[in-house]
C-alpha cells in the first residue's frame, strides 16, 4: 500500500514525512500526534515499534491534545524514554503557554510543529474562500521557544504543507 501512495503525487509528501520521522526516531519512542495533517498521516501509516508507541485522539475534534499529553508522558518517563509531540501550528497555539512547564521542569521532550499558516484540514473541501476562519497570523515558534529558554530550530525537510499564503 505504501508504494501505491508513494507513486501518487498527492500522497508522496505524506510517505516521505512518515519515513523521515520513523528513521529519525529510536524504536522505543513515544509519539503523540495531534489532529492535524501530519497527525492523520502518522495515525494511519506510522510504524509503531513498541507498546504504547503512538497516541492519537480518535474523534471529537480533540485539537490541541498532543502537546499537553506529551508533557505528561515526558514527566512520567523522564529522560529514560524519548517523547515526541507532533502537531500543527493551530494545535500548538491551544497550549503554547505550557512551554513554561517544559522549561521549568526541564522535560526531555521533542516538539514538532508543522506550520502551514492555519487550520490546514479545515481548508479541504471548502467551496468558499478557504482562508476564512482557517488562516492564522504567522507565529515565530522558534522565537517563542527561545523566550522560554528552550532550544529550537526550523526545518523544511519532509514536512507536509497546505500553506495558501
């Protein structure tokens, strides 16, 4: 199935993102994925190598789940097991202030924010202007993390995109 998806130009970026993510992480990683494009891809295609290796909110529009849930896991397991949160920019904004907890508790947590300039999934299927109610003002997430004393960087490798502006 993955080869069929890779051959489709619409899904090739998803497969590249999943494979890049899987090869970048150790087998014992605990991944928390939000309800965002990258989270949907991970929930359906991410190879989980250990028990409780992937957490994803099913239904109920649980946007903003990944970051606070990952904080709880990172606090529980400490530096003994890697924890990663993957979310979109909209989901990250739901709990941006929780970076203070990550900094204060010095949690070992990797945060991946896929910034497509808004609520990317809400843009799909819109017959009217897909920017209305979906686009967000740009946020420099690296600068915000830096403000909390958290090391951060920007990457454009293997990230999904639906940016319209």
